C-alpha cells in the first residue's frame, strides 16, 4: 500500500537508510553484549549492568527501524550474514578484558554510530520523510545520553567547561 504524500524516491531513501543503520545498530548491540559478558576491573557491577541496559535500549530502536521499513513497504534486513556485509562499524575485539578498554572500545563505536544516525536524519529529511527523520532523532538523542553514561566512567573533564 502506498504511503500518502511520500514520493517513491523518498521511500526508497528511507528504506535504504533504515536498513543501513539497522546493520550498524546490530553490530553495536552485539559489541555491547561482548563487553557485558567479558568486562572485568574497577566498577565491575556498574559497568557490567550498564552495558546490558544500553544493549536493551539499542534493541528497541533496532526494532523501531526494522518495523518502519515494513511500514514503508520494504524488506527489513537483519540477519547475521547480511549485517557482516552491510555494517560500517569497526569489528569489536574479542580479547578485551579490562573495563577501561571495553569502555573506550564501546564509546568509540557508539560515537561513530551516533554520527551516522545524525547523517541519516539529514538524508531522510532532505528526501522529504519527516516521520523516519523523527525515528532517527529519537534514536540519536538516546545514543548521546547512553554515550554520556558509559563515557562518564572514565572520569575525564568536560570538553566545554
Ligand atoms: Fe547478562
């Protein structure tokens, strides 16, 4: 069923952008689980639990993006094999142990994903799909907040103080 008021090229842009960020998001969620399972060191319980909470929040946005693809009449692509080919996120190392190493590796990938989601807002807005843009805005805000939660464990001074 066609979406009223949306041009076909806008719909195609949104479907492609949603599937691209879906692949990135699945990579980051699995990185968060890898970190959750393997982390050791200072603040163990706090950081172990936080990684899992963030993975769960990321999963809700994953679902929203995949279901928006359906709303637009597309095909969501989220298998492990497809994600490996499509993700733009750097592979997560499987030998990390120390909490600081996991925090830095996770933050690096979340910041990268955050910038891609910000670009996605612009891409779908320019194509004329404000609803999909709203999904990315919501996701972007959550990613920024979770990045702050995780990064704060490093105890670094604010950049703009
Ligand atoms: Fe767990």
